[in-house]
């Protein structure tokens, strides 16, 4: 894996609940503290690899299960600017 990929994956893997809530607010996504905590807990126990279609799908499925369909779609939209890197 390329160093830039490792850096990006590590950053996502280590996002804090506060950062997640801040990003949700920035993108006008309704997210409760409980949902944020559950998603952070999921991230802490799963390997994140945004550059792997399989792992990215797992991430989006977990987001949909924990956060809801609309919020998972918003997460995917947040990654759209990086689609040339992620091959979305």
C-alpha cells in the first residue's frame, strides 16, 4: 500500500467522536452522540481501507446500519471529491 493511502486510512480509522460530529454538522447531517459513538466503536474494531472496494463497501454498509441510509449516502458524498484516488 502506498504511504499516502496508509496515511488517509489511518486518519479515517482514528477519527474521534467529536471530529465525526463536527463533520456531520459541517455537512448538515443529523447525527446523535450515540450514533457517533457506535460508528467510532465499529471503526476501532475493523480495518479501514478506502482504496479497497470490498473494505469501502463494508464501511458504507456499517455506516448505513449504524447511522441510517441518508447519513451513509452523505458519507459517500463526502468522499466523492477524492473519487479519482478511490475509484468510486
